C-alpha cells in the first residue's frame, strides 16, 4: 500500500505519502490564495523525498471539506485526475475528521475551521475517531450552547475565543493525518466516502439579477 493524500479545504496546501504503517514523506504550506499554484509542486516534492514515482501510488486520499469552493475544488480535481491517470481508487475523507484524528484531546471535543463570513465549519466528536454530528456551517454565537465546555481544535476555534475558550492545536489539517486515518479505515475494511465535495453553502460567485442571455438568431 502506498497512499498519496492531499487536502486543500483550508488555507493549508498539504500532501503526504503513507505506506499503510507510517508516513513516508509530507509537505504542508499555508497560503489561502495559492492552492492551485502550490499543490502539484508539493506532490513532486513529497515523491522526490520518498524516492518513488507517481505510478507507485496504489490509492489517492483527498479531503472533501467542508471548505471554500475555490480551494476545495483544486484538491478534488487533482485527486480525480490522478486516480483516472493511474487507474487507482480515490478515497474521500471529511477534512474535519483529519483534524480530529490529529487532535490530542481526551474525551468529547469540537473541530472548527474558518468558513469566512464570520462563520465556522464544525462538528462534534466523541473521540478522535468518532464524529457524532454532521458537518455544519454556523456563526459561532449560534452554537455557543452546543459546544459549551468542550475543547476545540482548528483555526475556527482560535478565531472565536468567546465561543471556544479552550482552543487547541492543530490549527489546520495535515495530509499525514488524513493518510493515517485512511490507512486505518482501509485496514478495517472501510472504503471511505466517494470523493464528493462537502460545500455546505453556495459559492460566493452568483449570476447577477436580471442577467440576460444573448444568443445569436
């Protein structure tokens, strides 16, 4: 097994190789505006560090969000392209699950990432492997009662200390954590979700009102 994992659902552009037991190589850069520019060089860098060719990869793992439309689609399209070119399966994992898997928290906690517009993408977890709510997007004040008293991980938690007073690392998801979680699930016979984007809301770009379509006669 050689898993190539990647995620662009947060400001982190993150890539890792995992052999089913350990992370072989990994790279993470935080730059919310350059996902498309940074992702493929990161893949090349990780493969070079591991000393393997792309055609040695046996499966692709990709974070499916939730996340902003523009960044998220970069990772998903790249994962789909690699899967088709190599003829290998593509496994989608919730990005929040990757953050939870890397969290060193005992007992129930919350994962919250920055959704912009003064909102967070979030979910509650019983432990690092068990999500107990569906991913959602809300203003922090709207979920204050639901998350009260729980530790929280992720950049969204760090942004809103009034709602998440016990905010902890990691701030962003790592492909190494996603790959480790995928390897564990695959070993247990769980094929993971299809690589479909978890947007939760419409993209910022909208067709203007009163837009007229002009077609030739």
